[in-house]
C-alpha cells in the first residue's frame, strides 16, 4: 500500500479513505480491468466488420498489453485473494467479456454450441496471457497478430467440427 501510495503521489493513509483494505483495492482493480476488456471488444466490433475483426481485436489486446502489462497478471493471479462474493462478481464480468468476444468474432453457429463458453474462456484466457507467451520473441506486431489469429481460428475450426 505504501508503494502504491508513493506511486500515485498520496499519503498511504489516504488510500484507506477510498479502500477499506488491500483486498477491496485488489477487487476494484480487477473489476475495472474486466470492464476495460469488455469496452475493448465493443468499439472494435462496431468499427470493423468481416475478416479483419479478429485481427483488430488481437491488435487491440497486444496494444493493451503494452500499455498495462501488469494489469493482466494482476487479474489472473490476484483473483485467488478475493473473497467468494468478489470472485462471483469478477467471474460474471469475465463471462460477459468472453461472450462479447465470441459474439463479435464468430458466427452464431459457434456461439450457440454448448462448447462456446469453454471456447470463449480458452481464447480470451490465451489472449490475456500473451505477454508471457510472446516474451523474448522479438516478432513484429503484424507477425504476432497473424500467428495468434491462425491459432485461434484453428481452435475454433476444430471445435466447430466436433459433434
């Protein structure tokens, strides 16, 4: 809390005026992060149509990774430290984001399948873990986007082929 307060330029005690505990602060940061991810999907979906939508979403994720690399890690690792009610709220936010991503990118046929929720979870989890996957691999954004898009499309095609 002291380090965070120093980083934002306020006294450590001032943080407790806004957040009663570290856990409350963690929850707020993770909740805000999933809201931001949901907001990331919506404008790209409205702005882009057709075959470039997935590429644009991947590029938007890569851009967000560069802007806020620690937010992704915080959301994934910090979740374990939340209480049950907080975990339920974050899970609902995450599911909304996953469903919006699926609706934006893939056909209604895939979205209607029973496996769609699992596919959405796996793909978005993959996208949210990209910094670790791409670390130490100096590829251009276009190459990364193309590689990631092919991986995702291959996974979706495989799931679509399943009975």
